[in-house]
C-alpha cells in the first residue's frame, strides 16, 4: 500500500506518517528515509528533534538527500518506507551545491518517486502544501513550486491513499488509512 500525505508545516503530517508506516510494516523492517541535507544550525536542530521524536519507534534511518532510488538497494524485502519529505528531496535536487540550478529536477524527481512507489510495496510519502498563497515569487521559487506540484500530483495519482493534514486533523481524499 502507498500513502501520500500533504499539508502545511507543523500540522501533524509526520505523526500520522509514522503511525501509518508502522502499521504498514507489520513485522517487517521499518525504514525512515531522511531527505533533509542540513545547511545551518537551525536545520541541525530540526533534525535532532525529529530523531528524538522517532527514538524507540523501530525505524532504520536511511539518509538519502538525493538520488532517492538508491534507498531500494539498501533495504531488505518487505516492511515499509516513510519518506520525509518530498519537499526537501526536490529542494536538494533542484538547488545544487555551488549555486547550480537544475531546472529539470521536478520532472526527474517526479519520475523517480513514481518508480519508487511502484517498486517498494509499502510506502508513505510526506510533502508540504505550499500552494495556498496568491503571491508571485522570483523565477527560482516559482520553478520550485511548479516542480513540487508535479511531484505531489504524480504521487497523488499513483498512491492508493491520499490524505491532507490540517491542524492535526486529516481529510481523506482517496483510499483508506491502515490506522
């Protein structure tokens, strides 16, 4: 079963995703794919908080900020994956070190996520909903927003279940949750 969870920042997506992944894993391995590549102390602190929150839950952490398909070769059969987050993965792929911009990252990451979803069996994908404002941004930010929208739409079509989280409440748009 594949599940796509989207919503605003600090709304409860990770908590729902963790519970869902644990339910999907059953007695199999439980993988947490950490996509954030820290760039400053604030990022480091956020990672520490997330690691502490997952302590004792049975997750095997796979640090994979780019080239997400590499995770498949590092995991055992069965179980479940929790990818947190699509948002960070696309940022890492699009905004490369040295100020290099990969304008095609959205299409490539969407294709990789689709391949991942079709290959892994059980997975939960978490993404941030960043489309609700009416502001217009610079060309880099707009390219990122378009790329993330493509990734999110691709996952929403491909996944068995689609959930939107808002203030720790969820709206089920497609399928059902195993929790």
